[in-house]
C-alpha cells in the first residue's frame, strides 16, 4: 500500500513514516514508479515504534531494540534493554527533581515579593531585581 493509505491504517502521519525510514527504523518496498510500498509487517513495525516512542523512550533506545525484535530474540536483549530503560527513567527522575527545586525556589521568591508589597501581588506584575542580588526568600 502507498504512504497515504499506510498512514491512515497505522494512525501515523506520512511525515512520521518518512522520518522512520530516514532514521533506518523501517524499510518500505518500492514500486516500479519509485513510490513507497508498505506491507503488513512494516506497518506492524511502525505500530511497535510508535508505541515505544509514546511510552517516552528516546529514538536511540527504540533503534537499539528493534533489531532484536525483528529477529525474534527479545530474551537476548531484554535484560540490557531493561537496564537501559531504567537508566533513562532514572535520568528523567533526576531532571524532574531539579525542575521541582527550581519551581520551589521561584515560589519562595514570589511569596517574598508579595509579602514585601503587602498587597498579595497581582498575577502578572513585573518585579525588577538588581543584577547580582540574591532572590528574596
């Protein structure tokens, strides 16, 4: 089937299908006129790719796991893949913790500004802090 129908059937945009091909994740066949020709197994692979990406995995991990899935060796790659996914998840958790700390610092700053103003500080007010000055607590 051609790319438009493959897009409709798989639920993945034609642009994404081309991107997956550019990244070497899929290799659709070609018709005599050069048009891409997507078979059922390619669309199955597209669904797996989409599922892995939607779960939050980066493309590099998806790329690593696909060859093992294609040759039916999930056991051989399973332990290392799981460790890699855990490392990625732990990295995300560390980034989230850092963002939560930044948010807490901003909340503390805003509370201090509002307290000094004495009026609760309307949302959207602009507050100027001298360069090099510590944020109020």
